[in-house]
C-alpha cells in the first residue's frame, strides 16, 4: 500500500519545501519508490529538483482542472526512485476553480487513487490553509509538520493541529499527525533549546528525535537545482535528513 504524507505548515519560511525535497531524496536513496507532489504555486520543490519551467507541463494544475490523472504529469527526476508532479504559477488560480467544483475537497484524493507503484507519496503543501492544503490533507494518511525554532512556533502549530482535527471530523477520519520535525535549529541560540523543550513537552513522542540544523549547505543547494543530499552528502544538513528518513520508516 502506498502511504501518502502531506508536509504542511501554514507559515512560510519554516523549511517545509526543503524537508519535502530532502526527505523524498533520502527515502529514494534507501530504495523506496517515491512520488513528490509539488502543491505549492511557487513551485520551489520543482525548482529544487532541477525541473526547468518548460518541463513542468502537464502540471498539478492541469490535473486539478481536468479532475483526472494524466500520466505525462509524472516526471522523472535526476534521482533514481524519485518522481515528481510539478507545479506552475497557474496553480494559484486553482484555489478559485476548486471553490466552484463539486466535491471540491476530494479532487486531489481522487486523482491520487489512480497512481500505483509507489511506497510513499509526499505532498508539499502551500504555506496557507486554503483549498489546496485542505485537498492535500483529505488525500493524506498522515501529516509531517516542519516547525521552525522561533518564538511563535507553537501558535502556528496549534492552528494547524486544529485544522487537522477538523479534516479528521469532516472529510478524512484516518488522517493522523505523523510527526513534527524541528527545523533551522541553532544550538548556539538558547531560543532553539527553549522551543524544543516546549514542543517536546506538549507533543511527546510525536516530535522526531532528529532536528534539522541551520546549515549553509542546505540554503545553497536549491540554487543548484539539487537536494542537499546530492549537493553535499556529508554536511550536517544531509546527515540530519538521512536520520529523519530512518525515523519516518521506523515509525510505520
């Protein structure tokens, strides 16, 4: 059975897309068959995996508007075992178009039902709680939440958990919080430690042991169209995402 995991946080700049790209790459490296769905109109996951704009059609937008799967939308990446359904700026318009569709919360779920042959499907959600994110959560078995180590982190997290509970009550009874991963962790900064302590106190075992550090190599990698695991395999950022992939698999 394919497991579908949404990677979501309504705040931008928390390492969501970076986590989607590098967790997918780490899973593919241990010979899991992975499909990454770029559900963010900014298309950063597509860029981060080296897909040029002209290679991105048909895109997720085309699948949503047609409400059916086109296998040509599934693109190979340079990474063995990792495919992607990419995003274009058109996807921003799908928020309006979804609002007018019947059964609008289930469009992505119905498309993904037709996809076979993957161990995991990861959905990189947009940084907002609109219909694209709701569709992604309705389609998913579980959610991974990247959480930046900053002062307002828990406020955003509680809003997202509330949304997940509403999705669970109304559309997708099986969805669970897969886990929370602390990102941009700076061990020299006491705030990072305080946030970590607070989050672990509230969510206990739902917080991954692995934390993703602030690391210049993680920041540089997208500009080269590569996951950090390919850009610099041995840096601390790469090793952290390998550790996270192991935890995700062990928790299944």
